[in-house]
């Protein structure tokens, strides 16, 4: 069954461009569109998309609040990728902290857009560019550091988390550590549970905010 995507952006041209890129793929279908975050929850409940591509800045309800609302009120919520013009926009980072699974620049190449949708649908995390890693470090606080200390990650779990911050897939992590993919899946699950993270993206945010890894 094709991956289903809901497009949410107040610019019709942006939605049209994303639709053209995504529907050129045989394994992706766009099931709906919305011009504001206020329309997201009813559409998600009706259409049950796998992924929502959500603009950050919208007139009535922005992508941050729309993301929070979806994750708070919709059972088994879709993956959310926020789309933005500027990668160093603090709105982007707030959306990631609110639970978005990644973000895309509106100037991204078609192949990058398709890759991002497929990756988050599979539960992967997108590599954060330098600007976002710097924002994450700037948001660092004692609470984040305490959470990581309480997690008491094993040496292998810590190694897995470091590789997760590089945006590596389970298969790529397995190749780096010379272990089986199932072993990596177990370590990833343990890391998420110990950090209280919803998914890989939230674990990566915790790693940067706690100072476990640095932007460099």
C-alpha cells in the first residue's frame, strides 16, 4: 500500500510543488491538503495519513501548535515533517521539540523530499544540519543533562545514540558496530525507553540538549 501524505501549507504553489514531487513516486500518494494548521486534526482523523508535511508558519494555527495538537489528541498519530524556508528558524526547533519527526527546507531537491517522507514513515530520523544542531545545544539545560545521567546508558547504548545523532539507519549502525540489525533495534528501543523519547528524533534532541554530543 502506498505511503499516504497530507500537505499543510498556506501557499498553494508550495502544496502544488510538493504534490507533484511526491505523486511522481509509485509508492507515495497525497491524500489531502490544508491551508492552515487549524484544519489538520479533522483531516488527520478522516484521512489517516502516514505522514503530514506541515508548514511552520501559518496564519491561524502554526505548525508547532498543530504538531502538539495532533500528538496530544490523535491516537496512533502520523509522522510529522515540518517544512520551512530557513533552517536556522527557531520555529523549526520548537516544532522538533514539540514532537515533529524532522524538517525539510522548501528549497530541498525532489529526491531529498521523497527520501525524507520515506525515512520518517519507516521510523528513521533525519540528519540535523549544523544550524539546527547549534540551536539544540543552545537550548541545553540542567534538566536535559539530569535526564541523560538518570538514563544510565550502557557503553553500547551510548555508542548507538551517538550514531543516531549522525542520522544513521539501523543497518548503517549495525555495520559501524559490526553487530546484527536486530541487536541494534534492541539497543535503540532501550535508548528511547531510558530517555523517555517518543522516537529517534526526540532522542537526538535530548543528546544535543544534554551536551552528550556537541554541534561540531
